[in-house]
C-alpha cells in the first residue's frame, strides 16, 4: 500500500513527508499527527461512469419522446415503462439506438473518462512512442513509474505566446531584405506568403505563424522547404501575377513550379518515411489544393498520408508527455483540428469514410495564442499590381480567426455525426428517422450559441459584411442543414412515404441563405480568392434551387434574379481559382438539361448588389413542391455525398 499523507496535511493540501509517529509539519505546528490506516477510497470505475451516462441519456430521450408525442401515444409510452425494485425499466423502443448517436458525441468530449497515457509507451532509451496497450511495441506507460503527486504541473503560458506572436510580427519585415527565402526570390516568396496569411490561413489556422516565420529564417521544427513550397504552390492560384504561371495564358498552371518542387522534395528527402509537423501541414494543404484543381486521387492520397502521420505523432493525444512547451502544445492542437476538418470535408467531397473518428477527438479547442482574434483585416492588395494607382479604401473588419476556427471544429464534429449516421452503407429511412430531429436540434443549438460577432444575416440586416472566414463558416452551416434534410425529401436516398413536414422548407431556406451569403462574399471581396468550401456550399444550394418549382419556372423565363442562375454563375467564377469546381458546375448543367431548364447562352453581367429582397415571390412552403403542374423532376444526377465521383 502506498504511503498516504496524514490527516492534517491532507486537509491543508500540503506536502507530507510521511514520517512516523509524527510528520515534520505536525511537529512544527505542535499538532497530533494522525494517519488513517485502510485502503484508499476507490474511484468509480469507467464501467460505472458509462452506465450512469447511459441511464441519464435514456431518461433524456424518454422525456424528448414524451414531449413530442400525441396524447394517445404518450399514454402508450408511459404504460410501456415498468418498475422493478423501485427502478424504472425503459424499453428499447424509447431509449434504444437514439443513445448511440449521442454517446459518440459525448464520448468525444468527455475528458474525465479518457486517459491518454494508456496509449503511450516508453522504450528502454526513455523515448515516448504512440503505441496502445494492444501493440507488441507497447513498452509500458510513461507514467507507470511515477506517482501522480510526484509530477509537477506546469501550465502552458498563453500570455507568453501572445507576446511572442507580437514580436514575431514585427520581425517579419526583416525577411523582406533577404535576397532569397528557401531558394525563392524573397519578394515573390513574401508576396505568396502575404496571400496565404490574408486568406487561407484564417479558415484553418494550420500553419502557426510565429513559429513558421521564425523557423523559416533560423531553421527549426515548424518549417521546412517542403512546407514553404506547399504554401507558395497553394497561394499561387490567388495571385494575379503572370510570373507564378508556367504558361501566362493558362491560369491553371499557376504554382506549377512549386507543386513540382514539393514532389521532388518528397522523393529526395524521403519525407513519407518519417512523420513531422511541417510534412503533415504541407500534405494537408496540397491535398486540399489538388482536390480543388480536380486531381482528386492525388489529393485523397496526400491527405491520407497526413492523417496517418497525425496518429503517428500522437497529435490526437493532448498531454504533456507528448508535447512539452506551450508553443508545441499550441501547434499540435491547431494541426490536429485542421486535419480533423480536412478529413471531414474530404469525406463529403468523395463520399468515402473519414479517418479520424469522433472517439479520437479529445484534443482541447482552447487555443492559447489569441493574438490574431481581434486583428483588423482588409483584403490583400498586391503593391506590384497597383502601377501608381490608388485603390479605394476598404473598411477594416475584425477577423476573429481563433473563434471562427473553434466554431468550425465544433461544426465539423456535427458533420462527422451526419456522415456517420445518414451517409453510410446500409442507412435506411426508418432506421435514421429518429436521429433526424436530434441532429437538427444540435445544428440549431450550434447556431444559437454562435457569438454575436460571428453572426451575419444579409437577408435580414444591412450590417457591414463580415470577414471571408466568417462567411465560409456560415455557408458551411447552411450546407449541413441541406445535407441533413435532403435525404428525406422525395428525391432523397432515405425518402419514405412519411416525409418529414419541415425538411423541404429547411432545405429551401438554407439554399436561399447560402445564395445570399455567396452574393455578399462576391460583392465585398469577389470570388477570385474564395476557397473550395464556398464552392461546395453553392453547389449544394443549386441542387435545392433546381428542385424548387417556382425557381425552375423563373429560370425557364430567363429571369436574371433566378437563384439557380445566380448560383451557377457563382460556380463559374469560383472555377477560376479552383478549376476543379467546373465538375460540380457540369453536374448542375446536366441536371438542368435533363429537366428542361434552359441556360441563358450569353448571360448579362450579374448584379453584385442582388439580394433576396429582390427575388419576386418565391414560395418556400412545402405546398408547392413537386406539384402536378410541373414536369416530374429527374433525380439522382446531383449527389451531395461524394459528388466528386461523378
């Protein structure tokens, strides 16, 4: 039995030297020293804790079912609950499978039930590796030889990170005086880095700027030639400069030299043979870019390598044994959640299972460096392209990059639950119907809890347009509403005779919102530098607009304010930086052709000030859907899950 502190030291929570008959503290205070003899109080086992959670969830589900039931059904439900030894026995028909979907979400965030050290091992050299207890390489937990009281708890210093971030930003100017950066002319390298920090960075926070820029010059663990070239390759498509193109007349060749250099470095340095943070970051960025360029197999494989490396480095284990300094903790958290988001988005695009499961998402979303949260942001303007002309000033807006990233992490967990429940092999309408309302409430709850600074509803307010990353977050949320409900309407793969009453209305409203948000993005910033996430949301909105009889009729009349026409035009513009967007645009055009919806051959320029106040009389009720006055709609041409496989 291990030594325990005396009663006086335990109450005061001070260190006890365990000397007997009297410890040093009691001698100094002239107190009677009392040791309790007996086994230590046992903590409840994990099985007991999980059983308590299951019981609580079962009761919650019964209350929800009773609340929503008709009076006659409510009596039948109450009669089905029996008492045994004074405890209620809830039948599976009331609590059953509904618990499973909620357990997945709860288990991913219940840190008290999760001991990460179980999945670590220390070899004979003292090196900590990520090998779980089932592995033949598991050599014992690094904590097995240490008592909990002997480990000093050192909290990471978030304030120091913020101070370092501010100093690092001041030092960045010195890099511009260097002749080259990583073998790239410094002026060109800084131009592409400026583009990166201005747009893509604020959506995913994948590259931790202070560490990246410091190690770019001085060398270090958070930057490499591979990652630098990956950043330049992915930023090139947003540059107006002809020098970034291999063929000045072909925008799709932008960044080719950097993509080629990345492939060369992967082979020469055998980067896929060992895991590192810069390699993970570079592979995730390249994977996303290849998807946006239409090189889907390469994008899928690069992202897959990165996700394997996430587990190899133990980024899914948020503990001191794997990460030491505050900076390392911050970098690991950001890279893990960026990988988690990319994994779920790619699962949507390809219609394939995701890699990082919800049960592995135990990493904290409490990011310590909030330096960028309240930075004032304006669109990047290339000084080399001004030609002495003054550009009209743009009103700065706060970027809120940290809180947007945190909200996107939460939204991606909901995305994973939707995919895992409604878009898996064997999913049926009757088997998933019980989960529809639960997921809809969780999405609505996410939106209700959204901070006021991240809310933007151009259809109901005239407030100044928010930053691009906020618009991307909101369009993704509305796309998930459609992803959740469209399977249950008459054209969905989970359709049944008893169609949910509000699913069609939810889809139409979400599609309208996406269109209005996309127009706001286009009006304020242009779609020239929008990322691929916006393209997917606009595509999803198109699939709903094409099913709306009123919108189909307005498109047939060649009205310029038709939401379907507007979204299709947005897709065409989004295909300029992301040539892979031409694939979903083709899907929508095939859908229109199959249903006799003509497209204007030479459309007039799109009015960037259009909003839904100008759209005349589109009915968003369920009454007009699939009315007999309209031709039967041809289905199964526009997948939501796996549309890239079209």
